[in-house]
C-alpha cells in the first residue's frame, strides 16, 4: 500500500474523532472539514470518484422534497442548500473511501484509534484535561454523550471477538462518561445478540442479572437526594423526565425540569405540532423554521430562560428521528422501516460483525443526536449498508 493511501486511511478515520478540533472565525472552522476536503481531492486525483445510484436517488429526493416545501412554507432555501451540500460531500466521500479501501481495513483502523483514544482519555479525565465537567469523561471529544456513542461499535466488536482487555478499557471510559445514552447502548449490546435462540438459552442469565441489578439500583436510589453532578444521573433524569412527560403534549414544564429532559421533550412537542399540521414534512433543513413557528406555545422553566437555554437544540431537534419526522414527515417512517428491515436481516448472520457493530451507533444517533453530518455518521452508515463479504485485506 502506498504511503499516500495510508495517509488517506488514517487521516480519514482520525477525522471521526475531531468534533472538538475547531476555531471560530465568523463561522466554526473545523479540522474535520479540512481533512475531508483535502482527502476528497486526493482520492479524486488518484482514484475514480463515483456515486451509487441509490445515493443519487436519495439526494435527488431531498432536493425535490425541499424545493416543493419551500414554495408551500417559504422556509429559507439556504437551510436546504446547507444541509444538502454537507450531506452530499460527506456521504460521497465515505462511500468512495469504503469502496476503494474496503470495510475490513477501515474498521480495524477505527478500532485502533478507539482503543488508543480510550487509553489516553483515562489520564485526561483524572488530570482534568479537556473535561466536560470534573465528574464526566469525554476524552478528546466535546461531550461525554458523543464520546460514549462513538465508542459503542468498538465495544460490541471487542465483546464479540472476546478481546477482553480492550473491551474492559473502552467500557471503563464509557462508565466514567456517565452518559445515559451510552448506558442505553451498553444494554442494547447485551440484549440484541440474544434475540437469536441459541444465544438466548446460553447467555440470557447475564442479561437477567444485569437488568435486575439496574432495577434494584434505580429502586434503591429513587427517593435519595440527587446531586446535579455527582452520580445517579440516570435516576435523576428518569425521575424528572417522568414528571414532565406530559409536556410533550401540552408544552408546559415543571419548575425544575432538568436540561436534558427539557431538550428532548420540548423538541418532541415541536415535532408533534409540526407533523400534525404538515404530515409531508417541512423540507430538509426546515426544523429551525418550524421550531420558531411553534416555540411561542412552549412554557419553559424560568431558570432555563435566565440561562438562555430555553431554545436548546433549536437547529437539530436533539434527536435525528425527531428532526427527520419534522423535515421529511411520513417519509421519515419509510426510512425507519427500511433501517429496521436491514437491521433484522443483518443480525441473522454471524459473519457481519463489522456491520452489526455500527447498528448500535446508528440506533442511538436516531434517539439522541440530530445533526445530519457529524464527522463519524456516514462512515458508520456506509459500513452498515455495505453488503460485500470481504475475506482478504485490501492490498
């Protein structure tokens, strides 16, 4: 393999972890964009750049759907253009990266970076280097939740391949991140493989013991006084989300609803209002336009207004699924059905560990993060959709 090929592979995979590497000059200038654009030119010079017909069809649908909705809703066309450009460049680049260098070598490179970043994240946490807070680990990523989610494919792979030392280290860092969404991902990693009968009979006791332990812990801590930062984050969020759950229909919130619960429920309220009034969607990039339309119906907690956080996730909906439902309407459910079909089909096979690993990132992405082109998204998505059986290393 040529040195230039190695550079493209390693820099492109490193780019997945670079969300925190940026500086602000008029706009946020990110290292990810520099790597992506430069590597795009390198690939186009030495290798043929192609676009899969299905990808071209989806991009064409987004464009047509967005333009039609622009004439009906008059949401600014610049939002559509910005999202289409970002999605197009990111998806086409990672499609060609996977096509030319294959899943095996790229995913193994991701695993190497994941393990190394987990190793250095531990001293970073205890030395308080780049810490999101004094009590939560985020390594070189910008947030604990982002760190946990991007590490989950590595956790699943190490677990499946019985690479226990690497599994323990990466798992330890996710625990230190204290990310609720990360914990959800870990539970899914335990449960999903057991849907096969032969695994269920053999390993179901592990899941049962784990779930009983979680239930016991939540029950024990339910009535305890919970600190904002020190421990029991899951219990605190469950309690406060439960109390405010009706806000997804009414828009009214409890006085002390925590920020995470408010972010999810308030954007759920916006999505519900938008979908009921515009079931065909508002067009790609139209979420913030719809948010501004329905925000006056919300009654946020007073303390969030004082902190100027009442419009949190105004641009990304806090959840990719919520954003897709708002922007694509009923078409979002077609994408979800297809994702479910591919996932069920994928987990019926024992030789698709790479692709199966990416499922845990993608399902949490649907739940938690609403950006269409974060650094890692299309890398995992293209691998998830890849159907090739690779038995040799790319040479």
